[in-house]
C-alpha cells in the first residue's frame, strides 16, 4: 500500500515537473533562459516643410490626420517617419523594416527597395543594441488627379509599417487624407468683332421693324 502511494506521488511530481518545464520553455525557451527580445516601431506622417522666422525649415509629424486636418494634394510629396527601438535586454540582430504603401501613393526614391507586387518598401535595418533607437525618413508622392477615384473628393488612407526578424515582430499604422483639386470652371468666350457686328445688325433690324410696324399702324388709323 505504501509502495502504491509512493508510485502515485512520484507520478504526480513527474507531471508537475513536466508542466513547469514546458511553461518555462514556452516563456523563455525561444529567447534563452532569462532573456527577452522585443521591438517597437512608430509610424508618423509629416506635413510639408514650412519656413520659420530664422530661415530654417520644419516638419510636423503626427500619427494620424483626420479629414478635418491637413489634406495632401494630387502630385504632392509626402514624408513618412519610422522610429524603431530595441526594448529588450539583449541585442537584436538583422532587423528588417517594411512600409506597406496604400493606393494612390507612389515611390520616388530608392526604387530598388520597392516591391510592386505587394506595394511594399523594405530595407535591412541591421543590429540594435539594448535600448537603441533608429529613425528613418522616407519620401513618396501622391498620385496625380487622373489616378484618384472619380466619386470621392477626399480620400483617407491607412499606412502600415512593420519591423521583424526571426524572433520579434511589431507594426504600427498612421492615417492621412488626400483632397482632389477642384477643377476651374471654363469662362464663356468673349464676343469677337464678327459677333459684335452680327449683334449690331440684329439690333438695327429690330429697331427698323418696330418703326415700320408703328408707321403702318398709324397709316391704317388715318384712312
């Protein structure tokens, strides 16, 4: 009986050991005991540069622009800012950054890093020391007016950026809006010399006809 209890106790301890070690492995085994790896990426959209009083330029970056905020125009350049930070307690190796372009945004620089298949702009960010942060600036261009939807005056788009390696991953999104250019109403063509002569002739004909009718009526009354 005692021997049976010993076997049961041994079995319970063995099960607990397996559960504990499997949990520990799930939490740390991928990264190594006691070490954690994590990374964050922050995506922001920059409005065009504005001249300051000192003569320098400045760009304001925000995570999101609503339709009531600044709106980009067709054919205008647009800047993206990506901040990548190693938030783990070990060095991160071979990080890769990918920016997934929405519709109506076209690459203009470093075209060798652009993949037209999934409309992504990607590059190798390299290694990051503990708490190291790197900032990247990308420039693109808004599509021309004839490539924008015909049924919308304002188009708001979501742009996503990713950072990853074989062990970590993070993503962030930012919104911005495009406003189509209002087409100018064509002016009515001004009357040329020929048109003025024609109008003058018609006016003269009208006046002559009126006088003839009045004279005819006067003669009929006096017969």
